């Protein structure tokens, strides 16, 4: 397989690989900058990105907006002219402020999921930043693209399809996750592609499609391109790279995990997620409530008094390497990872 460079407007990726955004604190400037330097697209996760800032507990929004700029600047230095953007989740409180910040500070793109980014075009209308929604089903792509076309007369600059084997929060119900076996999901991807083609025709412009979720080796990468993808999105494989911003203890949990350790969890975000079973998850499964030490107002919809645990605190524990108290997000194929590698070697293996 010969990986062809991908053009998205005035951006050219030498390697058609997007590194998936990973919050909290897993894909920051270190990983995103390294992927961009190797010719892929590096994605900084904006989710509670300011968790290391001194004023994070008192004013998380201010700390996050400041950290976005710092991380983008650091990533740009590492990237040597490569492409760097942000992953910003729709479910986040102050979503609009994060989107505007990414555009103002000159990121190359915004990828936005965990909900449908219905107003994203409006928020960035005076900027040249590229925008891409994350979709998982034909229904979601149909609803979103039709809405953008009618309301804003525009289509996405590219589109990310995230399949059922992805990590983090998943854009499926539990029932859909049971239904979508690989062959059935393949057919769904075909339907999404057909929908995309309709809008390409309507606007006489190509919408590059990025396919992700469970791409852990050359075989899956080739399969994605054979299904018509223009690029792949990969996250879990990058967690155990030397350059990844995750703590060493977090990387080791991936290396030690077996297939049976990877489970679906119910997240306070209201979507299923995928994570590595650990003592934290065992406590949650037993019905124990782990109350937040304080509420930082991270989600638009959250009832702090009712949730089993605080997603921000559980993910910050992960970012800090406090793995026994952490929610350890991972993709379904994370158990196939057995060593720490470099970003360069992962990209070479995936792309040839
Ligand atoms: C540790 C981890 C954290 C993630 N965090 C986010 C996130 O904050 N926002 C998001 O849209 N997707 C998130 N994802 C999903 C990835 O961006 C990606 O699309 C998906 O995991 C790809 O599948 P793979 O991990 O099998 O390569 C996360 C995935 C992982 C493994």
C-alpha cells in the first residue's frame, strides 16, 4: 500500500494519518507535535487542558484557554511546519469559547465530536480554520450535513468516522455497539460514504473522509483505505509512544492489558465509553459512589450530586499516572500493544 498525501484545502498531509484527540492530557503538544512532524495531523485535546495550571481549580475556563495557546505554541515548534489542530468535544461546557480560542490562536483544524457540532460553522465563520465533525452512523451524518447545508450553506472541510472499536466516549448506544459487528459496521460506513458523496455533488467539492476506531496495524489501515477512506484516525497506538504526553504508568497499563481487561463503561457524559478495568472501575461496578472533591463545571449536562464519579477527576488521575484511581480510556485493540515505540515507527508500520 502506498500512502498518498492528502490535501485539505491549503493543507497537505504527507501522511494521511490523523492522531485522534485524547483527553485529558494524553494528546498534548508532545504527541501532536511529533505526529505533525512526521507528516500526519497532530491533534491536541482541549478537554480540561489547563489541569496543570495553578488556577485550574478556581477558574478552569481561564486556565484551559491559556493552556490551549501554550500547547499549540509548543506543538508548532515540534511540528516543523506540520499540521496541528484541536479536538473539542461538544459535550463540554463553554464549547463555544474553546472553539473560538482555537480559531483565534491559529490552529489548523478543529475536530469535534461527543455530540453533534451543529453550530460549529457559525462559530468559526470569520476564520479560515478547517472544521470536521465526528460521526458514527449514517443517521448522524445525514442530520448534521443537511443542517449545515441548509443553515450555513457549507459542508465540512473533512469528516471523521469513528467506529465502534474506538476508545474514549463512543457515539453509539449500548444496543448499537452490540449490533455493529465488523461486517455490519462496514456496510454502515458504506452508507455514510454514500451520504457524503451526495453533499460533495451538491457543493461540487470533495469532503475527505477519515476513518478511525481499532486501526492498530497495517491490515486495518489497508482495510480502511480499501473502504474508501482518504485518511485514517489512530489514537490507542500512539498512547504508548515515547512522545505521548501520557504518564509512564498509564502507558504501562496498555502494555499489560489483556483483551479481557478492556470493558465498556457508563460515563457521566451520558455515553458509553471504553476503558481498562482497574480498581477504580471495580469500585464503580460495585455501585460505590466516588463523589467529586469539587465541581469544575466541565460538562454542559451533569448532575454532580447524582453521578457515580466525576469524569474530570477520574481522567486527571489518569493523566497524572495515578492509575488505581483513574478512568483509563483505551480502544478495543489496545491489548495488541506490547511495547513503547516512537511516533515515527508507528506511522511507518501503519502506512508503509
Ligand atoms: C485515551 C483516549 C482518550 C480519548 N479522548 C477523546 C477525546 O477527548 N475526544 C474525542 O473526540 N475522542 C477521544 N478519543 C477517541 C480517539 O480520538 C479516537 O478517535 C479513537 O480512539 C480511535 O480508535 P483507536 O484508539 O482504536 O485508534 C479518545 C481515545 C482514547 C484511547
